[in-house]
C-alpha cells in the first residue's frame, strides 16, 4: 500500500508522458505480494522498461523493492532506486567561475593529499586555512573547487589509478604495449610476417591505451563485490587496496560499503567527502553505508610527441624513416564521463534531461590509437622547422585544433597533452550541442592541468548551423552572437584566441584550423511515425539512442555537416580532418583513384559513398546560404568563404561490413517489432551494409589538379576532393578496425597511410 501510494501521488505527477496507473501499480503489486520476486530476470527487465519508457521517478519504487529483496550493490540499481538521483547528476563536475584566472600549477597539495591552497596573482588566497571544507549543497567557492580538483588528481595518482599498467595487472592483462614495439628493427614487420609470429587476443590486450576491455555491471541481483576486488585486498599494500576500491566504483560500476572505503581508500572519510563535493559519488539514499558512483573515471595513456621526434632530415631520408616509430614516452590523462548506458538505462540525465556525456568506448580511442594523426602532426612540424628561417609568422600562430561533437573532450585534450612537448601554445576549440558535455570538457581540462586559456568551448547545432551560445564558454570573455552560424562563430572565437594568446600579431592564414577531429553520432535511428503503433516503437528506440549516438534516420546527418564545414575551416595546405564513425554503404573493394579514375568507377556500387563525400565537401553546409555571415571581422581571418579547399582523402573500413539485417538485429535487442522498425528504416534509406571506419582528409596545395567525373579527361577542371578506400583485413579474434587491441588493424592503417603519403606528395 505504501508503494502504491508513492506511485499514485508522487511519481505519476513527475512523469513526462501519460502512463496507466494500473500498469505501474500492477507491477508493484506483483512484487509486493511475495517476499521474493518470482523471476529476477523478468523483474529487472520490467523495472528497466518502466525507467526507459516513463522516466526515473516512475521506476524508483520498483528498484527500491529490488534493493530490499536482493541487497543489490550495483550502481545501476542504487541510482535507479534513489529519488534524488536526478539532482545528483546535475552536481557532477562543478566549475569555478572565471576559470581563466586559475591555473592548476598554482595549486599545491600536502603529502597526505588532503589539503591544498590556491595562489592567485601571486597571493595566497587561503592564508591561515589549513583544511578542506566540504559544504555539500550550496555555493562552492572557486578556491574550494580548484583545490578539490587538484586533490582528486593527487588521490588518483597515489592510488595508482593514473598508472595504466597497475590497472592492467589487476585485470590480468599483460604489460602495456604500443604499436611501436611491434617493429623490432627496420625490417621488423616483414620478419614478423615471415616468421608467422602472431599474438592472440589475450596477448594483444596490452595494446589498449585504456581499460575499454572492462564491462560495467548492469542492474542485477548481485549482493557483494566481485572476488577480484575483495580477494587479497587486506594483503595488498595501501596503494593497491585503494586502487581496488576506485576500480570497483568508477570502472566496474559497483556501490562500495563505506567501511571498506574508510579502511582501504587513501584519504578515507575526506576522500569520500571530496568525491561528493565534486558530484562524482554519493551515499545511497536507501542506505548511507553504501557509496554509489555517479560517473566513470577513465584513465587513458597518451603517447607524447617529443622534440627529438622532429628532425631536419631531407625528404629522401624521411621516406624510410616515416615508416619507423620513434621511442615511445607516455603520460596518463584522466577523463570523467557519464555512466555507461548499461548502468543508466537511459540516455538523458539531470533535471533538464540533458544528454548524457558519452563514455569512453572503442570508437573514442580509435583516433587516439591509430597513427595517421600523430604522423601528420610530426610532418607538419618538420616542415615548419625547415621553413622557420624564411617564415617566422607561421611559428607565431601556433597550431589550432577543432574538436566537433566533443563529448568529454577526449580527442582534443589527448592531442593537447600529446603535443605539449613540441608546442605548448597549441589551442583547441571544442564544439557540442550539449551544455553538460562542454562542462565536462572544461572540468577534464582542469583535472589534467591544461590551462583554461588553451580551451575554448562552443555550444552549437551542426545540423541547423546555429551557434547556441551567448558566451564562448568558461575561460573566455569573448562574446558570441547567438544568431551566428557555426562557421562564423568558430572563426570569431579563434580570432579572440589569436589576439589574446602569445601568437604575435597579424592576420591568421586562411582556413584557420590545422587539425579537425570528430566522433559524430552515427546510428541511423528510425524516425517517429504517424502510425500510432510504429510511433511508440520509434519513441522507445529514440530513448535508448540520445544525443551522442543518433545520427538521424540516415545516420549521416551530422557526418555530412562535419565534412561540409571542414572544407571551409581547414588550412588550405597541410590541414587534416580525421573522423571516426560508422559508414553507410561503404565500398566493398579497395579503390585507388591514382590507378583508375573514371566516370564508371565513380558511379559504381563500390564508390557511391566516395562520390557522396565529394559532393558534401564541394557544396558546403546547406545552411550556409540561409545563415549569412554576421561577423564583420570574418574577412580578417578567413579567405575560404568562396568555396572548399582542395584535398585528398583515405577511408578505412572493415573488409567484411555488417549487413542491414544483422545490424537491425543487433540494435533491436531481441525485440521483433523493433527489428522490423530498424530494418524498414535502413531499407528506406537504401542502406545495405554498415561498417565502422576511419576517414582522413588532408588539404593539399591548390596547384594539385584532379579530374572530375563529370568532365572529359582532356579538360583542366579540378576535383576538390579525391578519396581512396582501403579494406582493413578481417581478423575474427581481434575484432574490427576500432578494437583497441587489434594490432593488425593498427599496423595496416599505419603502413597504408605511409605509402599513401609518399604517393600524394610525389
């Protein structure tokens, strides 16, 4: 009766959509009439269905009953059983106001990792205050937040959480390896192939630069922590025991008893308060003796570019050395994201139901681990050093990165850290339609010691082309007109960074950005239908695929905008666009346009997608003519407004793509009606197969002339984009091109990129 009263009077009123009282109450009645649930799988599935369809509040009493019955210690169940979870999600990753005035290197923390002070403008702002106060709710001072962020970093380091090797050992994974180590000598790869020495999955897991091999636990009747956490925790040293606690919470997704944290977690009670202060973990509302994580904290190894990676050899000397790796030096960055969908059961969080910030998955790491971006940056800086005595202006302007659909900022922040050794003036602009994602980006920048004046964030809708921000984000005083189109807003913001930074004076060269990175939403989600039954099915699907995953009904809405915009935003020469995405109807054969390039090949079934890429690049965004430039200073920074720049591209996809039928079955999650909806949508858009892949587009000198498909071979017309395609050989055990430990795919893209560079530069 109590549960029924709660649902009928409280939770129904908070539902965003009408729901039958009888439907919800019948489930609660079924759970209440017996001391144990009739079927754990059925009951958990029913609770998940209610949470997905009708929102958090509707499912709270169901999950509370599950906790009472099973003593469930999964974060998934504990979060779903807490009425205050909606508010708690909004508390994650607080930011100090005016973050541009603070630098983490001005913080210091005592050896015990509990206390700290901020020195601002050379003065100690906390003189005489030798303690960390956690006020929980309410206003938090800037200094408190900065101290808390720095203390979190110290605690993670002292616990070994910043050491990827220690996490690997905890999961029984071999010592970390890097693609560089696969080359024993100049002929190492050839010798390895001849000796047929190959690694299996277990041996190659060490290649993953982050623990993506860890699967967070979903809501389930689990009443205690797994043995890998509890076994030998008492015999482990302080660092190892603390690491086990953090891994259980922020990687595996378990609620951990407070008494275990007090005994084994470095900092004990103060660390628990610190996690709550930063909105990362909270006491369970049903049982305050359990501490529940509300985010993932993901350690990522980043390979550093070093100054000795950049040499002054001649082009001929580099032809062979380009294929050879440099000595590998790494650092660890820490990324905070929202919890995995297997834990949340939803794609929105908080009172405003903002889109969840995407977890770090295999696609997130693909651009980080595959080497073309790194090799491109090395080459750009080699060329700059050779020209510095002739052109000092380019050195002054630094290197500019644009990260579209940034999410947690993993792409931009990892590049900033990777390039810190060769150019500390590198700046990054991070764009997302989600306010929450942009907040997480700035928090992650501070957590990793990246000064806020090197990060600029912009809220924008790439599909409509509208800038949605009035301000350029925390850490910047630049005002941006909300009526601007995205391209104007990006140019305006970069102009501000140029004038405010230490890059000298003068005009910024055309094209503006040296490197554009993107991991866009790419899933072709069925649209809402007029038919009531099909509309309900499509609505259920849309609730499982939110901002960070849905690429529209075609799966290409955001991808098209990124390709179209990049042709207007990249440097005219030596600019690079790198995209990780699923590609619809990719070519099913290698296409080398340097060998065969004619009308028939362009229009063939194997190259229709490549033809589509060319059209996107040439035409630019559809909204560009509808949203005219409103910035009178744009001409100061951009000369690309007349059209796209000339470029060459290389697309990598799997040798065996996923058929439409298989793809629909995977997305439908064993639901026949959803399967038919997915399949119908794919067929509507003519999607026959799908493949994960990587797309690289590099701008080249305008003097390079390429023939178009619509003109005779005797004319001098230019093709603005020429894309070639490579099939990554299938490896059943190691997975797809995205799999972080698929060393064969990593080696393949490396070698093909090196050969392709030699061809286009010849």
